[in-house]
C-alpha cells in the first residue's frame, strides 16, 4: 500500500514514472559555426573558428537540415522569412541573410537581437510586399508587434532549408549548430544545418 501511495504522489507531482518523456535541456541558446571532427548518434565534435573545439550531446530530437540557395524571385507575398540584419547609421535595416521558411512552418513572428551577435537583428515575419529599390529590393515585413522594411542587396544570400540526416555529419563538413548551453557548460545540439 505504501509503495502505491508513493507512486501516486510521484504521478501527481509530475515526477518521472512509467517512461515519461524527459524534459528538454534548459539553458541559454548559442550558435556554433565550424567543421565536423567526429559524430555519432549521441555526440558531435566540432572545430569552431570562434570557440575552438566543442563537444555536444546529440538527442533523438536533434534535427539536421541542409541549405538550398534561392533568389529574391522565390520570395512572394504571404511567405514567411527570417531576415538577419544590421541597422545602418541611417536607421535602415540591411539584410545579411534571408531564409525562406517552409510553407508548412509558421515561425514565431517577432523581431529580436541575436544572443550570439547582439549587433544583428533577427526578424521572423510574413512578407507583405517586395519592392524594387535603388540599392536592390525592399522586403516589407509584418510580425506580431509591428512591421519593418528590410533592404536586400543583389548579393545578399537568400537560402531555404532542405532535408538532411545525421549521415551527412562527416569529418570536414561545415555546419552551423544551434545548441543549448547548460549552467555547467554542457552543450546539447538542437538544430544542425549542413552548409
């Protein structure tokens, strides 16, 4: 009877019992850019130009994707994009890179500084209009708390995600990893993009 009461209390408290799913790792989000040194189903080692060698845990939920080059002609009103920008002295947002989200994925439509590069602004938004401009084109974007114009120069990379798998993580392959850094410094890969 006592064992039953303890089990019941554990279930009521939300404690781990009967194979409950583990909570996702908690911590700050970081970005690591580099080349794969080694990889298997549970771990990934990267030689990063910014931070040296980094070891990360891999989970079954860690996603791997590839990058597909696109052009401004591929961006249409109603599409969702993620634009990384810098703000010039004139107050205008100039795109460093624009990523087109898949049609079936609606991102968190917002604008915020990037944790790993505070001088860069990330805008996840719906495209209202694409307008020709003297310096290239302007994307008129709408997000949950407002709207903004993003200047896209002719040489700005415009990318979309393509399918990938952990089999692509071979030594020497260039990757960008979005990871979670725990309080003890341990890194867990959330999303990996093969560049």
